[in-house]
């Protein structure tokens, strides 16, 4: 038999009726009367029959559903399904229910669909049912279908065991035609009653509708009930007190929160607010009905914030509604939140203010300045001596018997603080707050200094002075960073300030921990800066060498916080010439200082080869390029060398000739004897390490007394001054100096005028005032290209030495000149020239037009020659070869006093 569920038609039908029931009473009456009028006017009998048929279907669905649900709960039904012979028990039961209920059939079957009871057709017992019955697992399942016997309404429900499991299913069916006939027989009665109800109901509906609209403003009972329930729930659940007073000052309504906050009596409605025992100001506000916003009134131990608004402008009658909030806890929480916010703000501000420099003492003072007046009235910072030098503190620093700590910063809300001054040594004796903090690694709290016996015993006189000043509590916190204890920070409160409490200790530790990192960064920077500065100074010249070509003076000033790569040199060259060098390595730090040392050494070596300025810079440029390629970027935070600048000049005091070249360096300045200043028009060239273009040498002829000024860019440029402005200032300072000022005085004047108080870059300045040899100090001979000329030159040399008063040098000088001239005649080319210079030593030079360099060798015992240069090397203090544009010069240098036993030493 059909057991499939029906579609959703009946459910929708009931939903429609439900929607009608939620409408207002007047609306329902009006709707029904409208339907009856339409039916009567249209005389639509077919519509009535269909309505009756629908009613019959709905009635059948309700009947079968009710019967099926009731029968499924019959005791023992599930047990019968689980018995050995379910049909024996279920079939009689189904027949009895069918007969008593007037149903057309009842089917009971198992979960697999096998029938165990069948009232209409018992022969189907044991066979499988038709249709889908599984939807009944979710609840009663009703379906309407057309079968050969007519429309059928069938409801299927599940039969469950006590444990909730499904034992089987039950279906109850009813043929709609059995109900439709009864309805049809009652149609005349229904029509008559409908006509009578129409007449009575129409007039009543109109009256009810008008009355309800006036009283409910168009709202139905359901809406009114729901609105009342919602308003009542909100009124009593809200955490604010609500009190409504009428225009006569009597209480109309008070919710639970208002009763609690105002401590109102149980029966308060209808009583005047002035008789409730409230604060007079609050009672006056509630009775007057005036508007108020967040006015605060006391109520026992509470502070109440009251908002009052009149009800008349919003459609109500005369009166007012007041909302009341308890602000006691809120104010306490707000105070705590404000304190926490202030401390977070202090931590943030301290992070910005502490550590702005890499100076240890300045960082400590920044910590003091950050906390004074916002956390403490006074603050002091003590650090280990090693920290001030940039070293790691020794174990046991600050503990009794260990290394002492020194006060480096102090500050307060007043300037006349009674504490030890900056620079004082602090001796943390056992039991003092400093010793406790350093020993435990945690902040030590002393809420009452008058009870701190160990602190007072350390220095009773100072302690009494501090207490008399009004200081009453302190927190001493250790400055720890990266596992090192650097010192302590102590915070003091005085006067009317609240004593420090336990909650302040945690904040002090957090504040000091952050500041300790900045102090340790400054310490590490101090150590690295000191190491770099030591390295840099060890690589710079400790003084100027003795020479007679120039009067030289210098100044060198390292950057305030960074070590750079500036250097300078005065290098004596053969023939009393002098090389002047000023250079600047790009970058700062240890890497720049080390690179500066390498470049300075390279310049000294290249100068020993007596190279011209352009060739020396070319070789230096190649060296810097190789340094760049050989330095990995990870070796130093400053990166690799990206170049350097250099100015190299050679001055000859015999001729006054000066040759110079530069590689990206600022141009040198010349101060003439008349006081005028000019910058040499010298091709700039590219910085060293860039490569690309050759360097150019510029030749100058300098008069005696001319000042040659070489410098690095730190002298003329800084953050506030560009290159043009700096050069103008340098020109002005040199012009203002006296024309006959010494080199030292010129250096002082330039530094006083141009050097800023805190230089951000290294500054090197070299001033050289030229000298010119007297003609009597120089002797020159042209040598004919014949060996017979050797003796003539030797004799002339002896005569010149006699004129200079150097007769004791005649033998060695003549021997040296003989060997050099003979070597030039044999291996050189014309013209050949001999020159002797007499100053602090005796220099003999032989020049020729050949570029072939002589080589010193050791002759065998059987060799007839090859001993000339060996003799020269033995007799002269120094000797060598330098190349010129037209050949070479072989020179030797002898002291003005002949060494004793010189020839005896040669024979050993």
C-alpha cells in the first residue's frame, strides 16, 4: 500500500493559517467576513465543496498523524516487533485500533519494510511495503496520494525502543471520501450559519477594529505582547538603573538596577521621589524633570552618574526618565588604566630619549632625565669604571669587596639634591639596596628609608641629610645587558609623593632593562671607537721628519664619534727634495683606519722609488682596486673600500720647482709672500679605486716663503657648509693670517676659523712654507764625453769641498764621483752632468741621458771590474737611482762628518 509522504501542501496550509493568527483581532475578523461575503455573493458552490474537501483532507491528516503518533507510543509495541512472532501480537492490536478509530487501514512493519500487521488486506502480511518510509526517521511523515480507491492520506511514524533506537514503523491511512460525504451533508447547515454569522460579525468587526486601533495604535495582540515582553526584559536586564517619574514627581516605574543603586523600598511605584530618602540634589533633579547629563551624586558609598530627560517631547505625558550608572568601580578602573597608560607612555618616551648618542655618560643622563617627575622625584645612575672605558665590567662589580661603581648621572625635580655628586665612588656595603640589587640581579625596594639600617650605616651623615631633605623611599635596579652587570639605577621619591610600591618594582626593572641595552651599546661603541682611534693614531706619523726644504706644520683632528681614514705625510726624497701627501679613505671605522695604514705604507714605498706624482697615483689607484676585489662585504659593517682621495706633491728646494697631482682630492691652496691666496688649478682626477682616466701632473715654480696648504675635505665641508662655502672660508682665514706667519701659526689660525665644535669627519691639515737653497750650496759641472775628464771633475770637486770646509770628505767624495762618472761614461749617454749639494749632508749626483739602471753586484776575485758601485755603497750612507724625463740620476749621500775607521771596516 502507499506509504510515501505527502508534499508540503498541508504544511503550507497550516502556515498560512498561522500567519493569519498572528494578525490583529480586528484584522482577522475583517478577513473572515470578507471571505464569507465573497462566497455568499458569488454563490460559488464549487468553491465550498473544494473547501470542504480541503477541510476533510486536513482533518484526515491530523487524525492519521495523531493516531499514528499515539499508537507508536503504545507500551510493548517495540517489544512485540522484537519478539519471535510479531504478527501474533500486532495484528489484533491493529484491528482493534482501526475499528475504534474509524481508520481505513493500519500497517505495522519492520525496519527492513516487512509487514507484520495489515488490517485492510491481511494477505499482504510478510510482504514488503510500497513507497519510501525512511523520512519517518526524522518525525511523523504524512503523504496524500491518489490511488484507485480514491484520495488517500497516510501518516508514517517510527516505533522506537526505550534506548531511542528504531524497532519498526507504523502507518495509519484514511480515505478522504469517507470524510467528504459527511461534510457534504452538513453543507446546508454550514451555509445557514455562515449567513447568520456574517450579519452579526460584520457589525461587530467594524466596532472592534475602531476601538482596537485607538487603543493599540494599530498594533495587534501578538505585537503588543511581544513588545511588552521585550521592553520588560530590557528594562530589568540592563546594567543601568531606569527610573520614570510622572509630572507630579511620583515614581511610575523603577527597574531592578535602580532599586539596587538607590536602595529603594519594595513598593516604590506611586510614591513621591522626595520621600525616598535620596540625596537632596538627586531627589530635586528627579522631581523637577529638568534635563541633565552625567551629573554625579553620592548614594551611601557609591558615586552615581545620572542622566535625566523629559518624556513629553517624545510623545509621552508629563514626566521624566532617568538613567543611573555606578561610576565608583569605573573611576577606580579608569585611574588604574590611566596609570598603566602613563607608564606605557613613559616606556615609549624613554625608548626615544635614551640612547640618542653613543656616549655612555650621556646615555645614563638621558635615563635620569626621562624618569624625573614622571616616575621618580630624583634619579641616579652608577656604572663600573670599566664600563666608562668601554671594557666589560669585572665579576663582582659593585658587591662588597669587588670593584666599585662610580656615579655618572644625577637629576631631580630640584637642583639642590642631597646625593653624592657625579664622579663619586659608591661602595655598596652588605645589605644596602645597591648591593642587594647587584647581588640578586633584581630591583630592590625600600619603601621607608628610615627603617633601612644598612643604608643609613654606610654614611650616616649623608643619609641624615637625604632624610632631612624629605626623601622617603627608593628603588635600586641593576643595569644588566647581554649577561653583564653594568651598574645600578636608583629612583628616589620625596616630599608628598607616594612611596614606591611592589607594582613600581616591575616597571622599574622593565625601564632599566631597556636603558641598559642602550648603555651597553654605548659601552661597546666606546671600546670599538677607542680601539679604532688607537689603531688610527698608530698608523699616522708621530711627527715630521727632519728636512731643510720646507718649514712644515700639521694638525690632525679625528671625528667626534667616528674614526676615519684621513692621513698625511712629509717624505724626504733624494737631493733634499720633499714629498707632501694628504689622503682620505672613503668611510669610517676600523676598516677605514686599517685601509688608511695600508695606503700610507704603499705611498711611502712608492715614494722610495722616486716616482713622479702622476705615476705614483696610478700605481696607488691600481692597489686600491686590488684591495676592493680582495675584501668581502661581510667582513665589516661598513662594507668594502669604495675608494680614496689623495694629493701628492714633490718640492725641490734647489730649483723651487713643485710638481703635484691629485686623485679626487680638494685642490691645494697657495699663500704667496704678498699675502694673496689662490687655489691651484690642478686637474681633479678620479678617486683612487675608480679607474678609467690617467692622472695629470701640474708643474709650479714657487718663490721662497710661499705657503703650500694641503687638507682633507673635513676641514671645508660639513652638514652646515658645502664645498664652495668652505673653500671661501679657507681662503678668507689664510688671507687674514700674517704673510710672514710661521706654518704653525697658520695651522692654528685655520683651525680656529674653520673647525666646528663637534666635527663629524676627520680633519687633516698640512702647511708647508717653502725654502730655497743658496747658490753657494750648489755646485754643478758638465762632463765631456771622455774618460780624461774624470780627473778634472775630481779635482774641481775637491776644491769645492775645501770651499765648504769639508776637506775630510774629499777622499771619499772624489772616489764616489770617480766611480759614478766612469760608470756614466761607460754605460750612459750624453749629456752628463755632476751636481753636489751641501746642507745637512753632502749629496753627489751624476746624471746622463740613458735610462739604463746600474745594478750592484759582487765581483769575483779574478774579475778586473764590477766593484765601482760596491765601493759607492760602502762609502756612502745612502745611494740610489731616480729617473727623469731625459734619463736618470745616480746619487749618493754622505754625512758631513766622516765616520771613524771607515776604510778599516771595508777591509774586514
